[in-house]
C-alpha cells in the first residue's frame, strides 16, 4: 500500500545494494582533464541515483555505508583507492559531498511522490550536483590556497556532470514508473529527518 512503511530487512537490503552499485561504478577508471587535481569519474552517478530512487534517508544511508567501507580501507573508489588518503586530498570534499548530494536529491524527489516526473528528477539531480560542488570546491581550495582557481578548474566537470545527471534522471523515471512504491516508507522518514 502507498505510504506503508517498508520492512526493515527490505530497507537494509536496498541500502546495501545501492552501496554495492556505487562500488561497481568505481570499476570504471577516472581520468584527469585540464590539469585538474580531481579526476572525472562515473562513480558520482551512484549517490544521485541512490537519492533519486531510495529517497533522502535510505539514499544517504547507502552513501554513508559506501564511504565507511572506503574509510576502513576497501579499495572501492575509482582507480582502486581506499582508506583515509582519498579524503585527505583535493578530491576529498567531492567524496564527502556525495552524502549531502544523495540526501538533497532524495528530499526533493520525496516531495513529488508517489511518482516523480522527469522535470522533478532533473531539478533534484541538478541540485545534487550543485551541492557536491559547494562542498568539493572549497575543500579543493584548501589544498591549493586559491578558491577562484579551484572553481575555474572545476568547470571541466560541468559537461560530463550535465550528461550524467540527465542519464540518472532518465533511469530514475523508468524505475519509478516500473516500481511506483520504491519511495514508500522513505517519504515519511525523509520528511521527519528534514524537520529535525
């Protein structure tokens, strides 16, 4: 039934599956453009998709689980990176931004339940990318000492991220059409989290 709480085991399974999906995206190697110190990766699609399909609470939990596994040393990031080192470098802010990104995307999508349309998903994922930049660019600047330079260098990510957010939105629309109850139970939880 719409609005019914999802069983805890089901919620846990979905969280784990999306954390695994983010890890699988790390199998695709990243690459550097324009001399930027932060690589272009496909992996940042994972948090967007998690928020788009699971909502704020479960989407955020899947990213938190993934990042926790990375911190303890599993080489799940693009290029086989793991441990604390990736968070202590220029790209660390973008990694931390994934958590907030998934939450923001999920929160916007939940407002449009039971079945968000493409326009809502595009807006949500655009907000998710923007939030990641808002966390990642200042963090990057902390290593370069130049916020302006970090902001300019981050422009190399914009075309790719635009394509990725469109792809994620299209996939999410298809999932919500096929599984209209995918956000059931998370909307209430997400709303409660937003008010706390």
